[in-house]
């Protein structure tokens, strides 16, 4: 390995190491030709790394930042940067493990709903980048002429369904749309109840709403490639005759398709 490559490798490792002082001492041994003030230069690189991380996660987790406040969010991002450093060139794809990181944090233990908030925000973030898909509403006629054991539903880009023991839809919508009001949300958190959330995209705009009874199980089943009839079997409590027109009208369902099963099954 060349001297330059080794310097770059040590610098990267130092930027991600905590506490910083041992990292600076390691870096000094490889600071050939870059001056004597290694600590100052290191702090500039580290500050730039932290700012890059904050911009990336502020974009992906705006609700979480609102809940924590700017200073606490910055501290969380910096700790996360060192615990789960980026491994891809695209910083927009970094941050998937934040929900897991929060769930392991002693400082955030009293806000036990935060991991679910982070999980939903990351799903919204991914939804925005999901590949486009054109609707085929004419294919919905298959539902009246074909065997539901051989049919699936074509879902909108970025569909995600999340179950939670917390009033998760209220938590998100109170901060994104101010509905319900924060006072009502506070009452819900004092007497929490489960709410499931559905995420999908209409055009280029990610959407989020409270899931209907049984809807999350239906969507999860459909996404695994299960046919419509057995998927409905696990969607306990869902009124499909009411759900389907709503799902089509709001862009959640884009059509129906024939499933391909392995030969011999």
C-alpha cells in the first residue's frame, strides 16, 4: 500500500473513532508533508464530516429533529456517525440503522416511541426514491373474471406498512400536518394505544396515513408475493369491498397482475 493510501486509510479511521485524542495521536504518525498542526487539521475534517451527517439525517428525519430539538438531534447524529459510519458513496442512502441505534440508547429510553418514528421516517425517505410505476387500472377487471388464488395487486412505489404499539400515525401527522394538534397528541401519549401506518407515493410525493384494520397484514402479504385470496385471509377485520376503491382512488393500488408460480406447484 502506498504512503498516500495509508494516510487516507488512517485519516478515515481517525474521523470515525471516539474518543478523538487517541485517533489524533495515530494520525500524527502518518502526517508526512501536511504540516505540524495535525490536531487542528483533524478537527476541520471531523467538523465537515459531522456537518455532512447532520444535513443528510436532517433531510431524512425532520420529525425526529422536531421532537428532540436541534441540539439533541446534533448529538444523536454525531454519535450515530461514529457507531454506524457510511459505507456507500451516496450519503442519502446512509441512516437506515438509526431506529435500532435509538432503541439501544439509555438517554432516549424514556421516549420509547422514537424508534418507531425513526422507522417510519426512513420508510418515507426511501419511498421518495422508489422507481416510478405506471398505473394499469384496466387490469383490475381481472378481479371479477380470474381466480383470486392466481392474482396479486400492483402497489404504488415505495409502499411500506408499519405496526406500532404507539399512536404512530398521530405522532407523525401532528408534526407533518399539525393534525391532530400537539395538545391532543400529548393526551394520546399519556394514554397510548396502537396505531399502524401505511406509506406510499403518489407522483413524486410520499404519503402517510393511519392504516385500516387488517390493512398492514394485507400489504405485507401482497409484498411477499402471496396471492390475493390467502392475503385476505390474514387481513383480519379488513372490509375489502370498502378498502379497494379507496386504495385505487388514492393511488395505493395501481392494478392487478397474474402471479407466476414455479411449475409443479
